[in-house]
């Protein structure tokens, strides 16, 4: 049997497919499981033993369909459910399952603040799709596998910069409204007794530079300097991780780290809070920081480049002292 799993992007969404992949392989141990993903996210699953073959989607649907037809899959599991993945399903003419994205309920929540969202994590909705083919949830956390020894990766990156314990603060966020303002982060760093490693992409380099200038001997800046696996190796050794609603938050949870998750314009009710397994992940939520009771929140299911109300209270009203205390108390 050959099974094709589709999830093109992004970091968090792909990490959250790994419990399904693990249980799928357990249900069909002799099946070949292929994963269709964009090339920039390959590192997330490159060493996953439950995946037999990775197919990179380069953007050309016609050539991709020709390739996939040659494979003659028996079944398709669509865990992306967008126009492209639907087109692939349609053109391959194979049995398939997919999940509910809850788009109408999310729209009601964003537009009218009518909350009809189920108290379920995205992982649970993924499992609802594969339950149709007999795959059951093992209630374990997500998986993240390294291509190299993570200890060696960390030693190469940190040997001349730090010894002992440290915290990680993830600055990255696709949208402005998902990022904690630099002044807030600076306040947290001031209250922490251990060094702080900053992780993020090229877009966060300016913010990281400001934090480095304000806390020169306390902050180590890796924004724009690490790939996915290097960032994960740094996270793996951290005492605790502070992150917004972004992909590295899910990698940290997959690695079993204590995560302080910070929520701006998006909300945990969308089902993307840190996942540690369990029969009822909703009841296991912890260390979530958000400003409740704002009439404007959520203002988007994804994020925005500016605050529509100009006050950005969903981030500016957060208690960063409490965040720092929570980080220090985590073991």
C-alpha cells in the first residue's frame, strides 16, 4: 500500500501532523508513506522514521501531478485542504480523507465574536480525518527528529558564547500582531537571571539588534543565523521557551520543553496552542498569556501587519513581570 500525506506548510502545522503520521505507520506498518511538502520545510520531517519518502512541491502543479500519477497511490490524506491540495486530490482520482478547517466558525468569531469553536486542538481535528481509515490517536506528543546529534549542533553554535543554563525567546511571527513589542521583551530580559538566546528570522534582526544593545552581556542573538534544526537544537537545551503563536512554539512543545505562549490578535481557541498529547489537550493548557475581554480580539484568524485599532492592547496590556516570574519558576 502507498499513502500520500499532503501538508505544504508551515512550520507549526507540519509539526502538528507528526502524531497522525506516527499512528498511521503503526496502523499500516508495511505501507509506504510519502509526505508532500514545500522544500523550505523539509528539515521538519527529513529524519522522521515514520515517513518513507519526501516529495518537494516546487510550485508547478502540472509536473507534480505527472510525478504523483506515476506513484499510483492507494490513498491520499489531505492535511492542508486548500485549493492546490484539493486540485491534487481531484486530478489523482484516488480515495482521500481530509479535516475540517472550521473556517465558517472562525469567521463568526473574528467578525462577530460569536464563539461556536469546539474545544479541540488541531491535532484532534487531524485525527478525525484519519479515523475514517481506522487510525486511532495514541495521545502522545508531537515528534521532532534531528538529522545530526543535537548535542553536537549546540556545541558548535554555543561553545564560545555560553555555558550553563539559558532561556530562549522566539521573536519570529509572520505578522506584526503576533509579535510581542520589543519594549515588553526587554522588560522580561531585565527580570531574568540567566542568559537569553533570541531566535527568529531575517525580519527580526532589527528587533534583536535593539535587545542586544540594551542587554549586551545577557542576550545572544541568533536571529537570521540558524536553520530549523539548529534552532530546534538550541531550544532543546533551554530551561524554558517564550514564544508567540508561531512555529517554533510547536517545535518546543514537541521537544518536551516548558513553553510560555504569548497571544496577541489570535486566540488559543483556534486550536493551535502548544500540544503535549493527552486525551483532552484543552484541559492541559498552561502558561498561556493573553488579554481577555477585548472587544476587538481576535481581529484575524492569522494576523495583521498593523493593529486595526491602533492601540495594540492585546500585546501592550500583557503583564510581562508575570511572564518573567513564570519563566523563572519553570523547571
